[in-house]
C-alpha cells in the first residue's frame, strides 16, 4: 500500500484484548529518572518482559550500548532488537498500530514531543515509530498531532476515553480545538465517540494526566475506573468526578457505559519519595493480564476483580513501585503489535 492510499483508507485501533502478534518494550535508557534505582528498574523491566513472554512473543528495544545488558537480563525467551532510543516508555514513543478496512496493519506515526518537551533529548524517541515500521516493512501514515498511546483507551468498536487534562493541555496541540482533536481520533483511530474525563492522577506531572493510570476498557461497554477510598488524598474527589463523567455516558453504539470501580489507590515509599501505584496501569496480552502491585493489602482482592472482567485470562501481579518512581507502570513500558488477520502489514 502506498502512503497516499494508506492515509485515505478507514483505520481502526484494535482493543488491547484483541490478538497480538507481539509486545514491544523499551529498555531503561534515560538514567537520571531512575537514579540509584536503575538496576532495579532493569530487573523489573526484565521480569515484566519474561512474564509477558509466557503469553506472546516479546521484543525489547534497546540502544546498541545497552543491548547486551538487556539480553542478559531478559534471557532467551525475549528477543532484543537494537534501535536508538532516549527513554523507556514504549506506550508513548513506540509504534501505534492500527488496522485498515482489509484488517491489515498500518503504523500511525504521530508527533511525539516528550510530554510537552519535559525531557531532552527526545529525537530518537520521536523517530522510533517510523524506524520500527521501516525496518519491519510496515506502511506508515503520518499524523502531525501530538499524541501518546498512554493518553487513550479504546474498546475497538468506535469508543475512546481520554482526559481533558492531557489532550487539551497547551503543551500538546495548542492550536487545536476539542472538535479538531476528536476529528483526528475518528479518522486515525476509528473513534466515532470520544468520552472525556477531566482528570489524571494528582502526581502524574510527567504526562499531564494520562488516562492509562485512571481508566481502562475491559470490554465494549465496560470501563474499569481507578478510585481512591481515602478521603484525605487529593485523588479521592478527582477520581470520583471521573467516575461520574464515565458512568452512563453513551458509547459509539449509543449504549450507556458501565463502570466498575477499582476502589483502592495504593501508595509506596521508595528512595524517600511517596508515589502512587495505580492498578489501572495494567496491560492485557494474549491470554493474560499484567497488573502492577506493591505489597498493598488490597493486591489480591484487586487481582481477583481484574480476573472477573477478563475471564479466561491469567492475571499476574508484577512489581510496580520502581516503575511508578520512574513515572509509569507496566502499561507505560509496553506497546502491543496487533495481529493482522488480513495478512500482516499492508502491502
């Protein structure tokens, strides 16, 4: 498929629970964000990579200087591919894959500006999606709008949820109206209905309130919503407002959205900092769901709750506190490559 044809064809982002060809993970590279915890960050990335590899193929992307380290840590079950990167958040810098109307895969090359130019340099991360696509023979559709994968959750059937705090932030697309943003989401991701919630987490300063810390589709019509049961926490009211905005909002089918609340927002203290470890920064893979945990008393209860809405998938708790210290979680460090029932990448 030539670029003009790819740009003109209807595109759809599959839901995360639809079949994957593989998962991409970027290796820890920007050392200052980890400080003395870099070794633990590498260990946790490797643990998550090996866990997901029990369900589907995993490719860890590492710069040439870190490829040997990544391969040794991850082991033989995980493939390591060398590409230049600046940071480790594959959800935001990695390729956003969509399917065309023949169910062939296309990479949507959106603009990445390091969450409003918060971290320099970021040129290699901005180029990662196209470099990956060109290396693997994937057609590319250019989209100049600034967008990160962590800013959205989709049901694969025309409904997208995002936060006003992030997508309407002036450090992303200051000249675009809400309607213009919705138009791009419709044309590029198949989002016939965009549902806006106001808030991300209070402490989510790096991404300006990504939705993948506070909400996730579990199936069409059902959203898991991160809540906070401690009224003394600033997130308590903010997350309650999100639930009120979600519950009953019409989806693309015109049906009211059902909300299942995850009542507890855990916090962990690590290297002198108190950080939230939201359960909703989970990742759905083939046959499994990977959920961040931090030893909170609610861990087992929440893992059971997640399992109840993903029947037939094995739910696995993975270390969450170090990734939270760095600014993310399992969803932030992963990016799915959806299976392409139409025969792989568009030709």
